[in-house]
C-alpha cells in the first residue's frame, strides 16, 4: 500500500514534447512508471519516447486508458491544462509547473472539487512510491527506499533532504508527496496526512513545512483530533525576516501570520515531534522507532 | 512587485476608482508646476508626499501639508533628496527621488478598504473598516468586530449585494453610499484586472462635500502575471530595490540580502530557508537567502559568489546543494571554476549530497583550492562553526 500513485497508475504527460516534459518523462519511465501517452496540441499522431502523442487529454484517457496526469506546460497555459485533465476524466492531476499566476488558479480548485478530481501542486516535485517503483514528477529516485514512513513537504529539495536522511537511517518510505510552494495548491498538508493516516502501510508521518499561510496549523489541529500514528514536523524559515517572500510565492510572513514559531507551537500542541535542527531529522525518526521496538 | 503610490493611483484611476487628484514630480520645479496646474483648476491646499515603496511615510516626515501654494516649494525641497526613515525602511532609510503633489481634501471620515487573497479559503477577500488611517493589523488585533470581510466566490464573482453589504456596514448613506459602492466595485475590478496580490486603500475618505476618494493607495502585483501586463511590468523601480538583489536577478538568482555574517548558496527555496536556519544553529547569522535554482552552472555559481562576497559582513560562505536532476560532480566543477576565477577572501564550505556526491567531493579535493567539503548536513554546520571561531 501507499498513497496517490501505485502500480495501477497509468500516466499521461502533458507537455511531453517540451524540454522539461521530455526529460522527465524518460526519467519516470526508467524508474518504472507506466507512462501510457503524452499530450501536445498539434502533435497528435506522432510517437515520442516510445509512447503515443495525443492532441488532447481526452484522447489519452479514451485511447490509452490514462488515469493520472503530470503537467509540464509553461505557466501561461498550465491552469488550462489542469482543467482539461479534470474534464477528460483524469482522477489525479500533478502539476509541476512553477510560476502560474494566482488569479489563474483561484477558479481551478473549486472546479476540481466539484468533479471529484485531486490536484497535487502546482509548483511541486510530484509524488513517488518507492515500493511500486512509481514516480510522477521530478524527484531523484536513488535517495528512496521502500518502507513505512510517509513524507509530505511544500518544498522539493527539502523533501529530498528528508528522504535521504530517512534512507540513511535505515527507514524506507511508503510515499513521498511534494504539495508545492504556491499560495493556492490542490492538496494541503491536512489532506496528505489524512491519506497517510488511512494507509495501513504508513507507520509514521514526516511533515516538512515552511513559513507563510496557516496550512501547517490546520494540519496540526487535524493530527490532534484524528491521528494516532507518530508525526514528526520541521518548519523552514525560522530566520527569515517578515514581509519578504523567500523564493516560494507562498513563503512570506505577513501581518503576523505564518511565523515558524506559531506553526511549531501548534505542532507541539498536537503531539507532533518537532525537529529544530534539519540535520537531525532522520535520527529523530530513527530514535522513535528504536524506542518503540 | 511593489509599485509607488502614484503608480497605484494610475492603475486604480484606469479602472474607474476615484482617487485624489495628484501629479508626480522628480524635481522641485516640477512639483511647483504641478501645484500651479492644479491651482488653475481651483485647488488651494496641497500635500507633498514622498514616493518610496515603504509605508509609514508620514511618521518619518515624508508627507507635508500646506494651506497655500507658497508652501509647495519648501515642502518639495525638504522631501526630495531626503533619506526617509520609516518603521518599514529599516534604520538606513530610503532616498526620496520622486514626490506626489496632491490636492488636500477636507476629510469628514477616514475608512479602510483592501483586497487580498485568503489562502486558506482559496478566494479573494475584501476587508473594510470604519477605522481608516491606522494600521489594519492594529485594528484587527484590538477591535476585530470593526472589520467587515466579504469573500468573492470565483464561480459567481463579486456581486452587487456584497458591495452593498460592505458599503452599508461602513455606514455610508445617500449619495455617498452610491459613490462608495461604485468605488468598491471598481477597486475589486482594478485588483483582478491588474493581477494584483494586494490592493489597499488606507485611508479611503468621505470628504466634507460628500465625495468618496482614495487618499492613499498600495498595490502589489503578482510577478508571475506580469507577462500579460507589459505596461505594469514597466512600473518596476529598481532604485527602490537592494542593488545586490537587482544584480542577482540579472543572473536568474533569487537573492535576498539579510544582516548576518554567513553567506549561503542553495538549490531550492525550502532548503535555502532550512540552510539559513542551520547557520543560526551553528552559531552564525545568515547573510542572505540565495536560491540558485536547478542549474548551478559555473557562471551562476560565480555570480552568486561575487554577490555574496560583496557584502562586507560575510565571514564564511556555505554552499548547500542537494543534487537531484543536477549532478553534484557538475556543481563541484562549477564551484571550482568559479573559485579559481576570483579571489575568495573568506572560508568556503561546500556540502554536496545526492546524485554523484562522492565524485563531486573528489573534484573539490583535487582542485587544491582551500574548500572545506561535507556530505552530511551536520558536518557542514560544524565546519561553519569552526570557520567562525577560527
């Protein structure tokens, strides 16, 4: 078991003939992901990397049986690509594209909710389930090992750091989810933690948050009420000054909201083990497993 | 992206928002001319306002009223060229290079109205209050019941009844109610159509003669949407930005200058923040945020080193790269090439982890350059501590 992506994932790559889409489609195939088609409007009928290229996502669903989509299209067209996937019957849309205007994303989320479609991202590294050798996105595969720790993070390289430390500590992962660094994202910490909580294979959850917004606080409140599995939390940006946007569009402390201290406090209150020194993340989780063994 | 008050008012006026009359000026002579132009239309009292991106200008002496046109020249002389220190500029202040000369209004009441994104709900929210002219955060903390909030459901947009609810909650009546409704609807239109992330009017005023106008205006634009607003993109004023940040943006580096003593260069925004925090735990203070993104070529690494090192406070540099798609051996070559091309005057600690990390370490070792390398994060932190204590 795992969450979101597994052996049943049949992936269509939106933007497969572009530089990024092409490179990562190959990487995903090499890892073992079932890439069944690509979409580039106007290039339907061609073959690329050994899979058919379609003009529309609907064709990829009807002709190739795609059930999951990953989006590498440029920012001006990305919101439309998400809506197209949802409308074509895709169940899970993972949007890697960084730099989508906020106003473009506002109507997307309620539309997906109405359709019952889940989105991961945008501006995210994707999802990877090592036990099934399935990756959807851009995560480096060699740091992963199969196991029972669920990882959820807003940031790409911080996800890799966490996964790498876990693997080095002898702790494999059930699934790693990068939810994205934008102000509006499809799947929040709370949603991912709920999925991990319901996944029998996941025995512990690591959440890597950062300053800005209040999603970590909402997740902490959920953990307090509903989660009995051990949860470990880190918040990046304790030293970031207020009012400055730290790279991610969503990473900003404004009007006193979104501080690292408030998030850490909410997490501690929920019984989440907080990690202050990033370098100690893997060892902290390992110490927990050793203490219960 | 921040814009000046006068630019925000231009954007608002284009969308039909009633803004206080004003003319921007770069020199004292232009300021006097601006006042004369307005005087010809019957304006008798003026306010000269410093145009800098930071707020709190009045507190620092950057906003001056004069009851007659004769006061415009001395006010403009005083403000133009001054280094204005406000609660938002930091102690170093900001040089004033433009002023806005405006018609002074006889104010009956000051209100607040602002539009921004409610991240938790994923929709725009309009906030308004009868307590204008003060920081809205202060109102929210002390008297939250005095703030009315209306969310805009994206499936139906902002509805007339909602506009009426806001204006009525603010106590507008008669002709002023009509004007206030028109104002709020136009403000939201301006926010949406310019892809703003914030549009804030503080204060919005009702004048003694019953008009409803924006006395001040603050707009921040979504940088990701500037591609479809070339006219707004031109409003960027690099003179208001930290010179090192402007230089970094030319190399596609995401750099933010901070006040610490350890520079850092990292791939990825989250890991960059995590690295700053690690520097603090290692006994230093981060001198910057710097995300080199996914490439880390010799050119970008060298540009990054030069920018970090031009900050005289920097006592050590920590490079932290988690190689995923970008391979560590390539990053190591970039670091070596950059370090050989320039005179590195402070200790350099390079932590490479991920794809081909061992090969990367080897390249650093064989370079013969005085580079401390690390694979585990804690090792890198310890080496930062050692460098600071050396």
